[in-house]
C-alpha cells in the first residue's frame, strides 16, 4: 500500500465513503471519472459507455424499478423480467386464493395468453441522469434559513421535474445527494401493464423463511418472472388485451459459466437507503429508540398474525405479504443492533468526528464554515428523541391498526365526493382491494394489543383524546372499547362499508367511531410533527455541513452518496468469509444443503416432492456444476441494501450470473458502516433459477426465450 496520511488511515478504518472497490454505490454518470480504472483493473471487460449511455443502448436500459421498492432486469427481447420472489410476493399473494394458491403451489403460464395481468404493478426504466447542482446553487445562499432553503429546493425541483414530465408515463424527479450538497435530475419511463409469468412455490422461493432470512449458508430460490407489455408502438399503456410484449432497448445475456472465487462481479439496481454519514448521536438513537421500538411493536403484531395465519388458509393468504414485509425489517433491526454493538460502530463514529473536528480547527475559514456542524447534529438528535419515539409508536402501533388506517385513507375522499355529489365507484374499487386482504376478527386482536401497548409505553402527554373516552366510558377496558368501535363503524368490514355506500351521508362518516379515533390519533401526530420540525431543520443544516466538510477533507478520493433509491452500480468479487474464530463460510451452496435442511414438520423447511425426485435422480441438465452438484446461491463483496432486491449480479462481460436478494447477518450494520471483512451480498445462482424453470416447473419455453451463454 502506498503511503497515506494518518487521517486517511483513520477514515479508511472508520467506514467512510472512500474505501476499497467493493464498497460504494456509485452514480452511473460518474463511473468513467471515478471508477473505471479500478473496475478495469478488477477485470471488467466493458466500457463506461456500455454501462450507461444516453446515446445508445446500454446496461442501464435492461435494469428496472420493479413495483415500488425493488429492482428487476429484462432478460429477453420480449420484455421478460426477472426479480426476486419476495419482490413479486405481494402480486403473487394478490392473485392467490384457497382454490388457486400460487403462494403454496407456484404458478407457470404455459403461453403468453395465460400470463396474469397485475393491476397496480409497474416497471420503470431510467431514461437519463442530469447533474443540476449548478441550477440550485444559483438560488441557494448560505444566509438562508433552513425553512427558506427547503422551500427553494422544493420549488426548483418541481419546476425542473415538470419540464421533462410528459403525460402519465414519463416523469422527472430531482433527488438531493450528499446531504443536500448536490442535486441530480432523473428521468423515468413507467410501464403499467405488467403480467405474472411464473413463480416457484414458497417451499422454493421462500425456503428457510424467517429462520434463514439474512443468514448464510442460504438455500432459497428467491426469484419470480414477469413480463412488460406495451402498445403496438412500444409505448407505455394501461392494460389492454391488444397490448403486446415490450421490445426493449436492451436485455441481458444469461451466463451458465458459473462463478469461482475471485471472479469480478457487478450489480446495478436501486438501493433504497443507507446512512453511511451517520454520527455517534444518531447511533445512540438507533440503538436506544428506533430499533427497540420496531422490534417490540412488530414482534407483538406478528405473533398475533402468525397464530391466526397458521390456523386458517384464507387468513394465511390474506396476511402473507403483510407479515413478510413486517418481519423482514423486524429481523433486520435485531441484526443491525447486534452488529452496531459487536463491531463498535459508535466508537468508530466518535473517532471520525474527532478527526473531523481536528481538521476543521486547523483553519479559521473551516471553523467559520463547518465549526458548528456537529453541535447542530447533537442538539437536534438529543432534542428530538422523545418526539421521534412517540411518532414511531403512532406509526408502528395504533396507526398500524388496519381499520384505523382505512378510515384515515378513505374518509376525506368520501366526504369530498359526498359533498360534491360525485360518483363513489373509484373509492369502492379501492376499498374492495383493502377488504380482500383484511380480517376483522384478527384486526380487533391487533387493535387491543396496540392500544394497550401505546398507553403503556408512551408518555401520557402524547396520548390521543380517545384514551380519555376509554377511561371515562369503559373504565379503562380497552377490549370493550375496541368491540364497540368495530360493532358500529362503517369501516369495520366490507359488509358494513357496503351498507354505507348504499346510502352514503357525510354525517355517517363524521360520526363514525373509527373515524373519530383516527382523527384523535392524527391530531397528536400533527402536534408531534410540529414539535419535531425545528429539530429536523437544525439536523438538516448540521448534516449538510458535516458531509460537505468530509468531502472537502478528503477531496482527492472518490466519494459516493448515500443510497436513496436511485440507480447505482457496485462492483466486487465472488468471495467466502470468516464470520468468527474457527468458522469459515464457503462462497457457494448447493442443492445438497436444501435436502440437509428439510423438515416436513416445519413449514419453513418443506421440500417439494418434485425437487427431491430431481435431486435423487441427479437430473440437473446443463445447469449443474462441473462436479455434478446443483448450485443454489453464492456470495459476493458487492455493496447493496434494501431496494437492490432483484438486482442482476453480472460478470465482467455484463452477463447475468444471478439475482441479489439478501445481505448477511454478521454485517447487518452495513447500512451505517460498511464492513469490508464481513459484508457480503447473497445471490441466487442463475443456474438454479433456470433449473427450477426448466426441470422443476416445465417452463423451458421461458429459458428458450433468453440468450444463453454456455
């Protein structure tokens, strides 16, 4: 290693944004300047123009936003999309019934005519990225108050976005980077006719479930298959039987060459959120408030849900997606807290802050510009603690009661439509979707638990007025209060809401007990928001200055902004790791491990009979490894987070070798501090994906649709 300063050594050790090649979520227009030399040295066979171009088709044209929070990739010239099973899970659940249980049994369309339209599901392509920082610098001044600055940013963002937005399907979005020190305009094209093509059963796509989530070794076939449809001219269009499969600008070639330790890997996708510039005070907030609250509240709700889900197939299907979404970040929070403590991230952040303060104090100009940054952050975080906790409790607990949520969502629209004598059919359609996946008896159980928990854990000064009614009218009997709420509310179930729609009146909405409870909760939420706003403004200023200072302090090194669900690239290698003393984890798993984990008495580890038949016959076709074993998953050093789910992991030629779907337990603090020795991406091997399609599901026609590289 070449000689570098003590300060830079400290920063390298502290997990800042200037580390080795496998750390970093890089903006595509900047890779030529910041990364290409290192990427080529690591083994990349492509140019920057092959990856991102606005003048010709490039890899970015094959990468999509799938739905509202995942990534997918186009893998054929007929608009075929691969993403994770857990990304398609909500749609699969939407189409499932007790009679046609696609969650349990899987689904494969044998022809395009049998592919299932999925209203509400979208696939979004990135058209281009433009650095518009200079335009913001023209209107922002150091003397601005934070509220004026926020307004100026919002006004200019709106103007720039509207200038590139065209109709319903093409939109612009300005996204701040580096704590609001830079700004980029993203232009997107969205397709709204997306159809379910295939999904393995949960016993493959969700194998291991909560027990294996975030864990290695992993044996989950976490993939699902969709198709994008367009009008006859290739333009986005709402569903129509006349729509045709999209002819994309670019689709990925699929490699069956497999992976070896040390191979170059590259992931492109839409990482959701990281906090790599987080300070020690924010670490305290995460460890003492945010994560404990989430773990406790979601744990209680999930225990109530799972009991009824396991007892009733209808409820199991109704709540499958809700449970999966909740439990994912519940376990993430457990692992993150464990990692933050075990890896002493707080101490590392304190050392980084000390190094920053020392650097600032070396220059009067720096003191004038950055001297107050850390003090602002400290004051803001410590001042907002009790408000933050109460806001989280409202959102996670009592606002998480489904009937309360329904009243909050629909009441305003109902009142407006009734007063204007407008048609209520759109609201009816929306509520039909809600009640399809809702069980009143289960929601009442959750309501009793959440109202009880909120009163127990939140200071009395933050209690909504509904608790005064519980005390005065129900002698603090929360169960009796909940029973009365649901017995007389139009929002309690589909039948009651249907009766209301037969004779809708504004008084029925305004006097509804669940609506009144929702209003009581909203009043407290608004008050909390008003109280916390000054602290958040102070925090925003402090963070912006702190990040600007860090960038200046290490200005000769490349930096990447925190993830914010914009397209990024991360590069690294296939690699094993050592999670603890005397423990070594290899870089791949095989179907042998699925059979070793099988437990017919545990729904998380049931193995389908057909899969066992194929395994026993060693009928793996062309998808087996050279040693005859069937690969399932592999590890890489790429830097990902939530939102990257479904992202393609590609080899040096940009060929698809797998789908990223998880991180590893030992590095759950990685969203805050990257851990180069421990942090790994877990990927499902594309050979396992194709094996399941071809040999297990009999969907070889889908494999034949792809460009396969042997």
